[in-house]
C-alpha cells in the first residue's frame, strides 16, 4: 500500500510544482496570444483574462501583447464559438508595447487595472455603442489625451460615462 501511495505522490508532484493559471484556453489573435476564461458555458461567453498565476505580474515570463491589440468579438475553442463579453481585471497590466486598442461591440465591461501601465497606447477604437463599464483604475498610466474613436451617435454616452469622460479627445467614426 505504501508503495502505491509513493507512486501516486510522485505522479502528482510535477503538476503541484506548476504555477496555477487563471484562464481556460488561449488563442492567437493577430500577432498576439490572448487568454480567455469561460464565464458561462450555457451562453458560450468568455472574458479576456491574464495568463499568469499572479495579479501582481500577470505576464511574468510570457510574451506580452504588442502593437495593435484587437479584442475579438468571438473566439473558437474546442469546436465551440464563444462570445467575448468582458476584459478581466489586470488582463493587460504592464503590457507597455500596445499602441492601438480595438474593442469590439460586445464588450460590456473592462475590469480594474485591465490596461494599467499600457503607456504606449496612442489610440482606442471602441465599436460599442453603449460604453463598456470601466473601473476607476482601468486605464491607469494611459495618456488621457489620446484619440478615442466611438460609433456614430454614441459620443454623448462616452462623454458622460464613468472613466471614458476622462479622455479629452473622443470622436465619432
């Protein structure tokens, strides 16, 4: 019996030493790898998540997104199409080589510190008519004088929305 327990313990040891992950799957989007957490298996919804085991440094040892970051409307995993509905807290924290952020219309909320420290973002394009709900720290460290493009007719919504109204140059497309 003791021999069986030792064998089982040795089999489990390598997985116990691996860092925990806080996502269900990853997908290549453009030139970047994004990570997703399934939020509702019945409605097939996901949120963009961070890859690492720690909120403090979620991209430690992992190649950070860079250049144009386009969040997809949908993503396919294991032959199932999931709708992307939110961006998790700290999802892109410290990803300071993102220059353009494209947010699809289906995003309804962007979490705390999601883009904290993304100081090279120069443009944001949001396809959502109703502004995604932001936390106070969602864009900490991002220049608030950058260009934010929003759908035609939605300028008043963004101008009044918590977090979005801090951006000084919001224009419709």
